[in-house]
């Protein structure tokens, strides 16, 4: 049996009185997509228990999950009780929503490890020690582990028609690539989660991304048919970047909340590098600042966009919440050093801080002997691949577009042991923003 106990008190946020309008809060933050009739009135009338499910396919939540984490946080800030459901059972099946192919199944030990890691991250956002609206974490493995197939078919499958299930967008989008019966039944499991929490926890609201609407209303339908009960749904829009790429991803891949996967520096840079079009949306979703504070920042940003006021405010707030004030300080320091002109400042960083500032594919490990004997053209092309060919490397060197250790170099450059920081690092800059780290091994 794997049950989440009440987590220790972590970050505490003073919760406003329940009269604060959660739906209005979502609206001005551009976070409301769909809502069932009567949900807004319910939220105004009483303190509501609401939940969101999280998929345990990784041992870390990603930036993409932050939308729903913030939904729960805003929900609690408006005086309601948030519940995070971690899918120990549904994670063994796999949610087909938004997926073009079926995912590989994880074993139970891996799932439970992932759940424990995600729980620690959720504790950095939600308040688990504030009385009536204290957050809770539940694991649907607890009620599915002893649920027999026959009982599931009688209690759940009997109440939802195949035509209803077939009509869901998550099913329709997979008709060409195919969907197993396992994934087809996922919506029944999620629907039963809602029913179970409604019956045993008094949960009256499920929230999620707009791609979850079909799964969520399966739960409201199950509650209505089995018990004649009433439950509600709210969904948030799926975030799309202005350039058409997926939110939460960079050229290097996913941006994670775990510092071992995405360093605090790179996490900070993700927000700093947001476009002006995107950050206007992000600041409202991911910041806890008031509407008045955010609108003032938006106005200041509009007057002087080159100062990147919104990006800096958001990067600082989110990096400190996900990591720590000290991690934020070091991320800002690393940013100033990398994008400054002084190599002396770069020397202040420890070896760990230096390597944390670079994605793995921007780090090139070169045998020390090869580094000492290699010419600049070969080093930048054949050895590292910073430039795709010797010709392009030669052209860049001739036009003084390459710096090593903050100094412009030419085609005659050769590294020496004396130029290596900490006896092993060379900082290579290509153009204005592209940095690489050469490590002598």
C-alpha cells in the first residue's frame, strides 16, 4: 500500500477570505477556458474542495505542469481547498490526451519514485498547514489497487456509453495512429477518480487543461448517473508560444523544476528569454502579484520594452519559488557574468556553477593534449562542431565573430594551459548570445 501522508509545512501563503471570486481571478489572468453552468455560483456560495490530476511519468514536474500548479495555488488563495491527485494507477495506463502515440508503461517502483519526487515539488507551492483550506495530496492507486475488473465494469463501465467515449477528442485524434483498449478506458478511470473524491472527500470541482474537458465531464456524468449528484468542471487554456513552438520546451528540450535536470540558471534564462508577446500572458498566469501590480509592470514594460521589465520580474519570482533565494542570486550573477564583458568576473564561479550554466550539448569535453595542439579552425569545427564546417569556422574567425574567455580571437589562436580556468575550462562565445564550454579532460 502506498499512501501519501500529510506533508510537512513548507511555503506558507496567507489565504484570502473565501469571498474572493476564483472565476473572476481566472478571467483577468486569462486562465479560463470552459466552465460548467453553476460552478461560479457554487464557488461564491461556499468553500469548495477542488482537484487537479498530475501524471507521474517523470520524477519531475515540468514548466508545462506549472499552469495547473498555479491554478491550484490561485484556487487556495481564493479561499478554497486544493487537492493534488497523483495518478499512481492512471499512470500505469497512460492518458491519451494530446498524444499521437501510446506511451510505454512504467513499472510500479518507477511510478512510486516519480510520485514521491513530484510531491516534494508541489509542497513548494501549496500550503499544507492553513486549517480548513489546507492542501492535500491523494494517490488514486489507493482506491484502484484492489478494484477488480468485474466490479469496475459493473460500477463504472455500465454507466458510460461507448458512443460517449468514442466522441471524445482524445479518442478521435488517435483513430489514424491507433489506440489500445487500455488507453481507451483511461477516461473511465479518470471519471471514477472524480466520483470517488466526490463521494469520499466531498470534492465538487475538477480542474485541468482544456484537453482534459472530455475526461472531466465523464466524471460529472458518472456522479450524476450513479448518485444523482452534482459536480463541476473548470478548464484552463493550453498555452501556446507566439512562434508556434510548445510552451515549456526549448531547443534543448523540456524545462524541468528539478535542479538536477534543469539548473536554476537555465530555468531563470527560460523566463528571461520569453518574447514580449508571450511574457504578457505568462506574467498573469505564473505570478502571484496582484492585478494592480501586474498592470503597472505591463505599462512600464510597454514604455521601455528594451529593459525587459516583465521578463525580469517573472524570472525572479518563479525561480525563487521553484528553487530558492540563493539559487536566484547565483542565477542572476551567472547571467551578469556570461553576458558581461569581464572574464575576471567569470572566474568567481565555482566549477559546479560553471557547468550548471550550460546544457550538456553546449559542453565539449576535449582531451587536454588535443586541446593544446589543435588549431582554432579545427577546434571550432572538427573537434567541437560549434561550426558545421572548417570553412564557416575560418570565416567567423576572420570576421572576429568568436571570443574565447571574453577576448576576440583570430585564425592564429591556440589555447595554452595558462588560459584554462580552474585548469580545465575555456569559455567560447559565438556571436552575441551563443555560449559553449570547452572542458579539458
